């Protein structure tokens, strides 16, 4: 029996008394072609892989065949007997929550990539932590299809799309139909890969960008002049927008990451 076989996964769960928890996003991938495509896109070949939420280990197995090392982070301790059976000895299993796990505790690596099938309720927070850590050269995630589209959107951006554009070069790769998971989720998923840009070594500058970005999205219906004025004062806002050559009447969702970077740089000088 194969880990990609639904009957095997069902039997495995029954044998260990495991029940699937919706809040953990526990829908296990059973599509071998999708696994191969994710592994190839992830940059795992010869790299140190940090996988978040291995499920039953289907993607982990694929990653372990090509990676220099694989470390997985799993929140649900109920999966321990399952993973002890399915994961190869070379994979290092760590128990913890991606929202609190100290990413800077990972061993130094000249090439580390992150891979995950993220549950919808933690996707934004998890991605933000991965972006801001500066620990990864590439991040490849499987997320709900709607969220994947939002992540790469260039018009009417969400805050996470702006952050993704600032930290990385996000690319929507392919859709994975709901029938490729067990249990079957209610929506299709999609894979997005992001090559990370070098993190700004100036922590104050980076902090100003984050502050500016959050200010712009505090009230998406207001103009950038009004939202920035509320955070930094009208005089500083006007001067920064003029220096950055950004229309004061625009809205935050209309701005590219580069425009927000120019604004935050101008604010740093005030």
C-alpha cells in the first residue's frame, strides 16, 4: 500500500485512532504528480528543507529524496504514531506551532527553503513570520485557491500581497483539485512559490516599511494621504508622498510594494 493511496491513509488513521481536525487544515495530499511538481518547484534539490505541517508525510517523502536535509514542524501530537511509521529516519521531526516556533533557532544554512500545506486560518500570520525571518531563499506553499490568487494579485492588493511583493517574487504555479486530498476539502487548492529577495539589513528601515504598510491598510477606503496623516501627521505625509511621487488621492490597495518602499524611505528622513 502507498501513502498516496486513500484506502491506506484511511486504514492508517483507523489503526491509530486518528481523527481529522478541520481547524488544523488536515487534508492529506494523495496526488503523486502534484507532489513531484511541488518538490521540483520548491528548490529542495540539495537544499535544507523546513516543512510546516507534514500531514501523513506524502510530500515529506518526496522532499527527502532530493534534499540535503529535511526538518518538519508539526503541531498535532496525535500524528506521532502515524509519522513514526511513514517518515524515513533521515527526516527530523519537531513538535511546535509555526506561529510561535523560533525560526532563528534553525541551524545555519547557505540554502534553506520552506515548504508547507498551510491551513487557511493561519496562512497570513505564518507567511508573514517566514518572510520577516530572513531565513529562507524560497517559500513554496499550498493554500486555498482563492488565497493563492490574492497572494499574487497586482491590482486591489491585500496587505499580504503587498508584503509578498516586498519580500519575494510570488508566482502562482498550478491548481490542485479538491479530489487530490483526503479527506476531500470543500475548495480547490493552489501552489504558490516565492523566491525571496535579500532582507534589508537596516532594521529601522524595515520596521518603517512595515509600519507604513499597516498604516495604509488600516482603512482601505481612505486615501493614502489621510491614512498616512493619521499615523505620521499631515506635514510628514504630504512631504513623503511628494518625495515618493505617489498620488495623495490614491488608496493603499492601489500601490505597489516599490511605491510603499519609496514612501517609507521618505518618512525615514523626516
